C-alpha cells in the first residue's frame, strides 16, 4: 500500500495506532513529489529538510506520550501567496522573486499549532489573477488527469498537488472561484468558507473584500478537519468575524432527508458543456434518492455577476498592488534614470500581462469621472446579488449548481482571450460578491475522462450544512475514489 495516496483522516488513524510513523509518511510524499512533479509543476518550493525534522519531532513526542495537534504529522502545501516566516513567497510573480516572509500568516500559525508538516509552496496564477494557472512566472501547472490540460486557477498548484498525491492537504485562496474551480477540474474537494470565517492576515491581497482562504483536500471529511483547524476569529484581521466555530466533523454522516436544495435556473445556461449539465442533473437525482427535496429557485442578477466582479476586483487589485514599487518589496529595476523611471520599469518588468491588464482596468474604474459610472454602480449591483441569495435561502437550506461551465481545457487554448477566460468563473463569482460559503466536490467525468465538479452553496456561516450534504453525496457515489493515472 502506498502511504501518500491515503486521506488525512485515514492517515491520522494509522499514525495514532503506530502502523506508520510521521517520518515514513513525509518521506513517502517527498518521494512522490520527486517522481511526478516534473510532469505536473505543482510546487514552486519544497523544504524536505524542515519537513523531515518536523516529522521526527512529532514521532518523538508521540513516543513520549505527549499531546499532539489535530493534524500531527500530516503534510500540507501552502499556496504561494500565504506568508510562512523565513520562506520564499512570490505570488508566482517576477516582481517578488527572492522575497522571504518576515512573519507567519494566521492560517500558517494554526497549522503549526496543529502539528501539521508544511511540505512546500504550491504554484498559482500570478497574484491570484487567472483561471487556469497559466499566468505563473514558473510556468503552468498541469492537470494530473491530462497533462496537456489546465488545472484551473488561481489555486491550480494546490489542487494539482492534492490530486496527484504530492501532498495530503493544501490551502488555497478564493477571490472569484480560485479554490472551487481548480478543485472541480482536478477532481478534488475545495471549500470557500464564508467571508470572515478564516483570517486573511498574512494572505497577500488581490481584492480584499473578496479574498478568502480555504482547504483543498481528497475527501469531504478531510475538508471538514482542515477547515476546523484554520477557522476562527483573529483580531489582526479587521474583516474577521467573531463567530463560534462548530465541530464540522460532527455533522458528517447525518441524514439529509428533508433537506431543501435550491436549483437556480440561471446556472443552466445555453452553451454549457452537455457533460457538465448531465453530471449535475444526475447529482440532483442522487440527492433526491437520499431524501433531499429539490426546489427550483431564481437568482436573476446572476447575469451581471461577471461584469460586477471585474469592476470591483480590479479596482481593489489596483490599490493593493500599488505597494509593489521596487522600494519596499521584491525586485527593483536596475537601469532606471530617476525615481519615476524606476517605478515604471520595475512594474513593467516585474508584472505579467494579466496583472497589468487588471491594474489598468482597476485604475480606470476608480478614476475621476468614472468612479460613479462603474465602481459605485458595481457596488449597488453587488448588493442586489447578495439580496438574491438572501431571498432564495428563505426557501431552501442550500443551493446546488455546476462549479464550472466546462471541464479542463487545453493549455494555451484560452490564454490569449481574456474575456473567454473570465467566463470560466461564471458559476463561482457570485459567492464571493455575496460572501457566502461554497464547496466543490467530484460528481462525474467528461467524455474525455476529465473530472467534473458539483458546487454546493450555503447560508452565511453555515458550512456545516454544505459539508453534510457533500459528505452524503460523496459516500453514495464513487467519483472521489478514482485517481489519475500517473506513473
């Protein structure tokens, strides 16, 4: 039996029973990375020495009968926009190459407190701007199911690493679908928690009112476990909500009989891949067989979500990325004639095309004469989108929809067509605008044998319900048991 292909919950039991040691587990994962990452490009940095030292420490503490954290000995990968003290963080951008963090993100502190083994840093779209993990300065991550295809993005490296068994758990960030969409395309489980549930302290900001950190895992039970560890109030994050964190694992396995699941008619669009529509409808039938009650609902402002998102997100990005000027962080242009020239050359040389595009868009919509016409109007539509969900949740307990309108497409197929690429997030963006939790779970495969994801959307701070529904579906289907064929 290969250790690296087990779930975290299975491995915790094996570690507790001393069937395996933490060192054996970490060595297994390191060997797996060495065997397959040249094909996948999921990692930008792996710290073998520190990981093995941590594993040995945990084994010694276990042998001495000392108390251990919830993730003791379990390897976890971090997305390359989460700060880990004295380790590189680059956001997959040339402008930050060579930069090392001076402190830990709150989620990293929580992982360390839970005795997790941080195995390395995963690839991503540059500054989390992209839906395919192709804008990275390290080159694209590749889908373990078909290495000619994208992983999705921006947390593509994290999702690919979990799917390829190069890590047991991973963290990503989700601004408009950046956890759920790559999780769907790579056939793993990805959760975007309620905005404010998980501290953003130590996350390099893209769009501050939309960003949220969340878990990417092999199973729903693993997702509940990791979410439990990273959730909670943090006074260092002004957007963190002081809300009690329930025991997410406790509700798994409870019946979903009588659960009302909303089916939004706006999420079944003309032009959606037939494979996606078929898999989603079969998933709804599975929920019915388990006793859930489908209810047709309408979210009429969904059609404005893409436009609204790309005004708000780019506006916030233009403000957040102003700090990368060659003075305080990262690389500085060497051949500048004066201060203004240094600013211009540093940003021109350091940022990639997609990041420049979004900074320009954001600067434009915030400029004098256009603020009211674009940014202010987008914020009003954002309120209407949130109201859509509030009305729907008066009738239903959760909402079920596709995660992505397509399965993974070929690398290079859409990178030169930004508008088409932006539509990849059409089903996920609304949740970020409304601040709602959502999870993507495997629900089928396309004709090309590529994974398809099902999205379950919940009420604010009701991650327990969507985890319970996701677990019920997972335990009554076989999609999560299937693995990509990586030699």
